[in-house]
């Protein structure tokens, strides 16, 4: 293993703002620490959250901020806390210098990432780094939300906004694997076919059809048991029309803007539940992290969940700017990756 350099390249923002605030910085390389794993990054995943951090929807009080929240690469340093290294929870992770790993962490648009050990997961030999990183945020989001925010069951009717994105495709596949009826929304016939190929039973073109009316038509006027909504502002009001009595609305993201405030009394008419969960709240303990990581790798290795990679972008300011333009433009289908180092550069799915 080569020596860890004293400095590294990173993609940062010096303040909140538009695409113009994205810049490249030379920063000190993180040093080994008590509870963190130091990873040499090969790939980082692109997420809507990166745009929220940049614009200030998720505000930061200190700058510069390194963007990114997931990565895959090679372990170059283990935690320095000997008690932690000797714990059963850490040993079960099977980590060592040279291990291929994926992580959910902050500040991953960099050549090295220092990640809390709980959020670092050894990638099975059968899964390449590109799929490992692409499965992190979106895979854990879909799996935990469809298990704990609303536990999807056989014959449930489920609506996914939007079904052809990287997260939406995983929602569709997990829901179908449990025997649920998946209704997806998307913007084009091509994306509709993609969503159907990944498990959606019905697909609504939201720019051509009345989503609420079509959902009620499909479900015989009853509505869906649960909505998983990554769009936010533009779809929020319609959710209350198309959800059935005692249904659950899960706010997943803010692609069109933040969900507007609403009075709790709005829930009375149908005795609804509304959640805005986050993965860390479901993956807090070592046991929870181990359980969900094991389940996610099983789903991918068995072919139950196929991860579609839309495009890889170069590790440059322009590459990151383009990726954020693409992901917010609703023209993508599948996962976007930033190629930091190594890898074949091929666009693939698993």
C-alpha cells in the first residue's frame, strides 16, 4: 500500500449558491482517527442532497464544504481505537487494510474520505465498486423506508414518484419482490418502459395525465396504501387525494422544492400518517447497519435488485457542475457517479 499523501484534491463550495460556487480545492488529507476508516476513493455517488447542500436548503455554518455523501474505494487506515478494533461489532465487518468498501458519509467528493466505521461496508467479491457505491444512499433509502417508514406487503398498492430515477427503480424492484402492486410516475414513454422493466405495474406520465385521477382509476377508487415521494412541492397536494384511508405518505426528497407547511388537521379526513425519515435514523446501531447491509447485498447478488448506472462524470469542477445540472433536470434514469480514481469508466448495470 502506497503512503498516504499529505494533501488531496477535493470538490468544495466556499459558500452557498449556484453552480458557480463549485470549485476544486487542495486540502490536507484526513489522518487516521479513533473511530473512522480512511478510504482511498475510486468512485463517489451523485445525489440530490449534493444540490441541497450547495444551495443552502441544507445549510452549513462552516466553509469550505466538501460535497458528496457516498463513496467506494480501498481501506488505507483503520480506526486507531484498539478497544473498538477488538469489539465483536467491528470484527463482524471484516475490514482490513486493502478491503474494498463502500460508505455512506459526508465529504466524499475527494481523493480520500474519513468515514465513521459504522457507515463503512465491505463490498462482496461478486459486486464491482461502481455498483457498491451506487447502492449506498439509494439502496439503503429504499430498503429501510419500505421496511420501516411503511412496511410494504403482498397485494399493497404503492405509488412511487418518480419511478425511473435511480432511487425510484430500486423502490419498484423491492416493492415488486414483496408482491406489491407498484404504480410509478415519470415524464416520458421511454422512462415508463424502464420503470415497467424494473417492476412497475402501471406508469403514469405526470406531464400528460392527472396523476390523482389515474391512481384512483387504477385502484378502483380506493387509492394507494403508501406513497414514496421524492419530488416534494409539485406532487405534495395530489398525494392527499390519491392516498387511501389510513394510508401513509413518505416524503423522500425535494426534487421540485421543499414540501410546504401544512396543518396536522389535514390528516384527519383519512386518518393518514406522514413521515419524513432519514436513513441514519434507521441505521444507528451496529446491529441495524449489519442487518440492512446484509439484506442489500443479498438483493443485489440474487438479481432481485439491479442497479442501473446512467452516467459517469470526471472528477473535475465541470464534471460535478454537469452532474448537478443533469440530476436536477429530470432527464436522467438511474445512478450518476463521479469517477475519482481507478475503475474502467464503463457505464453498466448489475
